[in-house]
C-alpha cells in the first residue's frame, strides 16, 4: 500500500485539474478492490487454520471462530453514504458540516486534495461560488473551509436563519387538517433542535416564540392549549411542543379508528350512519345543522339554503324524511303479495368534468359574461366568431390555423383572424389578463358538463368557492378556449384534491373542478310474473236457482216489490210519458 501511494503522488503531479476528480475516484475504487481481495485471502487462510486445528481443545476452536467472524464482519461491503448538497442556506449548514466532518474532513486516510475534490462536488449555488477559483491543493482546502465557516457558519447568522424559519411557518386554520398540524410540529421541532445545538436555550426566546406559534394554529387549538398549560406561569416552548405532539397523535389515532374516513366520498354524502347518529355527532362537536360550521346554531346561520326535501332549517343529509321514505319503501316492498322475480345490477356512472370558468370579457364597446374552457393540450387560444363581432374586438392580423380532429390523420387548414381580448375576474376587477387569440366559427358543439349545484355547495364549506353568474347573463355555450399559451399564466399553485380522480385548481377567474365523479346507481331489471285471482260471487246465482226449483212452494212478497220497482222507472208528466233509461 505504501508503494501504491507513492506512485499515486507521482501521477497526481502530471494530471490536469479537469481530470483530477476522476483520477481520485478511480484510485479510491482500486483501493477498495485491494482491500476486498485482502479480506478474501484472510478468510481463506482462517478457514485453512480451522481445518488444521479441529483436534485442539474446544476453547481454542471458539476463539478461532470468533476471530474468523470478526474478520468477516470487518470486510463487509456497506452502501456508500449520500451527503446532501449544500447550496448556501444557513439553516442547513450544521447538518451539512456534521456529515462532511465525520465522513471526509476527519478521515485521516484521505489526503487534503481528495477532501477538497469531494468538498467541491458537494457544494452548489452560493456555497460553490464562494470558493470557486481555488486550485486543488492542501493549502487551498484549509482556506476554503475557513471561508465557508465564516460565510455560512457564523453563529448569529445561523440563529437568525432558524428564527426566520419559525416565523415563516405556514399557519393552520382548520382544526381537522392533520397533515398541516404534523408539518407545523415537525418544522418547529427541527428549528428548536438546531437552536439547542448552538447553545441557544429555549428560556431565552420561549416567551417571544410561543405567542407567535399560537397565532399559527386555529382558535380551537389555542383555547385547548390555554386549558392545558399551567396557569400563572411563563410561556415555555417545551410545554407548547408537548401539547402539539399530544394533539397530533390523538387526532392521528382517531383517524385510524374511524373507518368511515377510508371511503372515497364527501362527508355530506356519507350513508354509513343514519340521521340520528349524524345529528348526535353535530351536537357533540357544537356544529350547525345547516352548514356544519362551528360557533353558531342553525337558527343563527347565515346560509339561505334549506333542506330540499322538507324545506326545514337543516342540511338534507340529516333530514329525517329521508330515512322515513326509505323505511316506508322497505315496508311497502315487504307487504307486496304479487309474485315478482327481480334482477338487480349496478353501474358506476362517471361524470367527467372539464376545466371551465366564468369570466367577464371586455370589448371596445361593451362587456359580457362568457364561459371559458381551459385546455392545456391546445397550443393556441380561440374565441367564437359571433362573440368577437358582438364585442367589436381589435383585429391584429391573420394566421393559418391547423386543426387536428381526434381519430383523423389529416388536418384542416383555415385562415383565422388574430384578436386581442381582455378577460377579467367577475368579482375582483384587479385580476385581469390581456392576450391574443384566434377567431373561429365555433369552439365545440359537444355538451360540456359543469359541476352540479350541490357539489359546489358542499365544496364551498371547504373554502372552494366557484364564481357564478346568472343564467340570463352568461351563455350556456363555450365562448372562449384558453390554451397552453395562456393557461399557466392564469393558474396558481393552489391545488386541492377532492377524491382519487378529481382535483380543484385555483385560477385568476376562480376555482375550476376537472376530474371524474363516480356515482354508483342501481339499475333494476324487473321481470314480473303476475298471478291474478278472480273471485266470483255465487250467492245470487245459487239463490235464483233455488227459487226456480221451489216455485209454488214459497210465497213471498217479491212480486209486489218488483211491481213497485217497475213503476219507479216511469215518470208521468202532463205533456208526455217519459221513460228513464
């Protein structure tokens, strides 16, 4: 090994700087192979010694086995350690330097030139720029370490960076948002641990940091913490962290126990529990029967919508009439006596909803509400010709448009006008965009489905509000196609997943809801085999037959009664004889 190192030093003097890193890497791999071969040779020698010494005492055999096993364990090939690249963030300096110091900087078997090459490969951004220009040498390695420590490892800068991270934590306003609560807790723990490693005790900043973190959580959690903490004592950050940890663990355990959360449906469409259980849950959690919100009752709710079944002041999912109708339906089915053979099947009917938004189109003379279709697969944006003419939009030129129809190989070429249009948010005049689009005779003749009203109401409770306009003002047809050239400039980064196949995306003109809603509806095919039973009343027939057999034997007054009946069908008047028919 000493001869090999002397040869490497001679070779390094003649290697250019650009290939120096590759030479060091290949040298390290070669050394690893040598060590591996030495280990194999040692194992073979140990096995041979064991075969020769089997006749010796048991104690000697045990010692030899231990020596063999220890040598085998030492030569085990472990995976290479991966050190995260440091880009100049002072908050991550401690983690980077601890890993680099243990694995590379403190390794006496490596030369400083090798350490310098590894150091440069693990830096990026501002950190790499701060030591760029240094040639790979022992002296430059020490200088680079000093520059990095002075630039990114100063104690007051690192402390300020960690405190800024704590101040910039994303607030959690929804008490049921478990993922956000866990993220807030983990982020606080990371920064507090880093501050403790810098000998910054929590007592020096706890009174200032606790009120800031309490502002990041919901009012309900804030109230629970004030009940949890000891009264008449100063704020302690450890006490707040213990509370957040306990709260997150309890909510996580509750979600695992609650099996209904595993189903892919909205809470308003849950059919796993009946109305009584739903109302009991709302009562215990102090929620409104109408909007399911907290801190108010249904009598004080600002929502104007009522139950669509009984018009009561509650949500339709907790309406008792719904359960009564189902019970009556079951009783009616049980009381049927007609023989009916019935085959049931189910079909999952999917409603595919495309990205549509409502916006205000501004022309040179007038404005109008339009429905826009967002299509990222279209390279250009387009507007309907009649809409462009009615708005008297500005024409900026002409361009040839290639239209490819799905399922066809050839394209249709049309010359279209280039129009300039301004679209504005219906509720917020500040959100608007001016762009160019093509004028075409029609956007689409297909029926574009939009989210149903009940879906919009349910998502409104989750903070997803759709911008609506009246039917009289907004046309039902698609007026504008927004393609990929404009789409991403109006789309924000806010995306919320509704279910496995549907998401809500926030745009400059409101939320859109692309995806698929699956509703499993039973299809009932009824094959009826009806047996009708006709019961004939034979009492009168038998009686008349008996009377005919006993003529002259029984004297009755039926003749007089029949005469009276015959007279009743005549009506005498002065003018004529009328017979009632």
